[in-house]
C-alpha cells in the first residue's frame, strides 16, 4: 500500500516534470529561430543602454550648466544697459537659430506610411509609392518655410540651418537622429498662410494623398511647443569678412 | 513498481507536453528553474524511498514549496539585477548529486551483498 502511494506520487511528479521540459524545449527552440538570444547580443544591448544612460546624464548636466550660465549672464549685466542689450540680442539670435524651446500658434501635420495598402492590388505594384520618403518631408518643410514658418520640427527634431534630411534604409535621418513613420511635422507661423500653402490644389499634400500616403491634417493648433535643437552648431571654415 | 510509474509518467508527460501550447519567452526562465526544482524533488523522493522514510506530505510540500520559492527568487533577482537563480540551481543540483549518491550506495550494497551470498552459497554447496 505504501509503495503504491509512493509510486503514484512519483509518477505524477514525473508527469508534470516532463510536460514542463517539453514546453521549455519547444519555447527555447522557437525563440532561437526568431530572436537571436546569444550572450554577445545581450552584452551589446547592455552596452548600448549604458551609453544611452551616460548620454542622458551628460545632456541633463549640459542643460543645467546652460541655465547656470544664463543666470550668471543676467547677474553680470544687471547694471549695464549696453551689455543688457547685447544679452537680449544673444537671446534673440539663439531663438532664431533654434537653440531655445519656443511656443506659438501654428499647424501640425502627420505623414504616415500606408500600411493597409497591401489590400489593394494596384498599390502593391510599387510599395515605394505608399511610404513616406525623405523627399516628401523636404517638400513639406520647404512649403512651410515658403509660407513663413518661424520654427519647424519633425518628430521633435528642430529644423535648423545645418539640418539635413536623408534616407537611410527604412528610416529617415534628420539632425543625425534616425526617425520612422509616423512623421509629425510642427510649424509655428501664420496659421492661415501655413495651412494654405499645404492644402493648395496641386500642392505637395495633394500629390502625397494621390500616392495614397496617409496624411493627417494639417490641423491648426493654437499652442504648439517646439523643442530646441539639441545638437551643437560648430563653424570651422567660415569667417566674417 | 516505482520505476514503472516513473516511466509511465514520463511518457504521458512527453506526449501531452509536445501538444501543449508554448509559453512566452519571458516566463521560460521561471519554468526552467521550476524544472530544476521538480527534478530535485524526484531525486529526493527516490532517495527517501531507498532510505525507507518517504513521507507524502513532506514530499508534496517540498515539491511545490521549492518550485515556488525558486521562481520567486528568480523574479526578485531579475528586479534587483542579481542572478539569484544561480544560487537556487547550485543548491538543487548539489542536492541532486547527494541524493544520487544515496541511491547509488544503496543499490551497490544490495548488489555486493547478493554476490557475497551467492559465493557463500556456492562455497557451502561445494563443502556439502
């Protein structure tokens, strides 16, 4: 009787054990085919995270140092009208260059890759047509600039004089940062002019819509916040004449 | 008898396990540690059977308790970024070897005893 009991319990435990082992084997095998789970990969991922953290910390330090510098400047120029005027000028220039966070009324427009196009046999002939290219962003930004936009950003990346928008495979590189669909373009300026420049018949948005790219907007927004350019503009070769 | 039950359990488990659904990769680490705990329990059960002090209550509570504790430890280790599950594995595998040693000794003794008996019987038979 006692032996029977032992046998049954051990049998049940072995039953559970083998089920677990079989499930585990299956899971591991499947995972290895879809995601490479080697140690080297994990180490690299850790490294990337560490560097990113370092970058964030340094970036925060930079922001606090800038604030400090600003307050020191204010302190130094308090009792001096000429340097106060200079200070104002520096501020103004920084705003124009895109080195400060700005806010104002303007428009927002979202461009997206058309993911449902695969249902349409006509569109699948050339999938390149239904995705957003760097050229599309450049054309839209150009139209906005032409309409007098004072500040433009794409997915949080400020458009400054040194900005380049290039195609790198399936993503777009802007200001050295890779961004992907959806592309949120924000612009501050005269709302009517900006809106009109985009929806004008024969304008670039019409072309994009005809190509079946998903276009949301343009929407007029009263309070748009545009982030500052978070890089550094260095000049090495130009000199004032 | 015990061996037959284990074999039947393993076969049934393998058959059902093959057709069982997969679990997400996140949880496979926990399942792995639970497997080690269960394996340890099986060896522990065998060893106690050999020692003739098998207790069903102790065995079942040990089986579930070990598995749950080791899973919790693994979870805690992941949260703390320390590989605590290694400690659980070391303990379980170490105990497995201990239990295996007990089982091995028992059967070796049995075998040598039988051999001795046989030789004794042979010698007594010759004397007669």
